[in-house]
C-alpha cells in the first residue's frame, strides 16, 4: 500500500479489514499492528503522518484530537487508542 492515499485504499474491498490509523513512531500503533498480525486479523494500516486524508479521517473519529492509534472496527465504529487489553 506504499504511496497509496486513503481514498485509493477505500476504493478496494476493505470491508473485511480493520483499519488502523496511526504513526510509525507510536509504540501503541506498533503494538496494535503486531497484535493484529499475531492474531491473523486482516487490517489496512494508514500512516497519518504521510496520508492527509487518513489524518482527516482520524480527526473525525477523535473529534479533532490527535490521538493514535484509532482502529476502525466496524464501518464507523472506532476504538480510540490501544493497550492490547
């Protein structure tokens, strides 16, 4: 997905995926991605540092607060933050 913006990703069939909005240098984002891989959960990762549309979507979920990660778990229902619990 390198170099693809959020809209390009959304045009693909991502309904069976979780979407993780985060930053590469965030330990909570890293843990979420590692846990999802370990649990064989299909997901799309959106790096909000390099994807302006992804950042806009993240800010919609968080009411304008810059909080990562945000995990879209069910088309509009999101988990804000991640601890692995």
